[in-house]
């Protein structure tokens, strides 16, 4: 159980150091003097990348809870 909690915490906090830019976006944005635009674009890409994972995870949890409750009531 402790390994699962550690793995969950590790995966949640490991995305803070990742860069999610494609090669072309990175080349264009790094050619500017101020890197504030590049940081903003990178944060936006990471934000947009999280949404599908949340939707699929929520759907998976909903399906799991539906079958878990159904299976538990049949056993009684």
C-alpha cells in the first residue's frame, strides 16, 4: 500500500519539470530574447494535455464505481 501511495505522489509531482513543446514551437520561442512567452506556451500545452487524462480517468472511476456497487449489492 505504501508503494502505491509513493508512486502516486511521485507521478503527480514529476510533471512539474517536464517540457511539452514540439521542436518547431521550441525553436521559434527560444529565438526571442525574453523567455516569458516560451514559458507561457509551455504551461498552456501542459494544461491542455491534462484535460484528456482527467476525462478518461473520471470515466474509468465512474465505470468502476458502477460495477463495484452493482457487484456488492448482488453478494448480499
